[in-house]
C-alpha cells in the first residue's frame, strides 16, 4: 500500500493505492485522525486501490462521522466492489 495524506486549508487529501488491509489500518488511522476536523472535507483518491478489506472501510465510515463531507474521486473497481459487498456508500457523504 502507498498512501499520501496532506491538508490544504480545511480539505484533507488522501491518495491511496495498492492493497488496503488490516495490516495498514493503524498507520492510516493515525495519519487521517491527526488531520481531520469537524468542519473539513476528506477527499480520497482511490483510483489505484487494488484491494480493500472491512477494517479500511470501517475507518472511512468512522471518518465520515467526523468531517462535514467525504468525497471519493475515481474509485477503483476494487473500491466499488468492496463498498457494494459491505452495503456501504462511501463515494460522496455529507453531514
């Protein structure tokens, strides 16, 4: 997995690629939570995600309750498949 997370104003950009599994969830959680705020937006670039497991989906679901808006740009087929299988819609969430 490769992840790049940076903040620009109130927008946190997370660019993710490769396999996103429970092995990476702690590191991703730490980086995301240090940047998110309740007035912000989380933009996820998921175009290069090849695998995502339940722990990562849960992390993004949790993040969607912290920020005002979550937007997933270019979700990969693996991202879409995982979210569908889990019954989640994490492509555009606003509170």
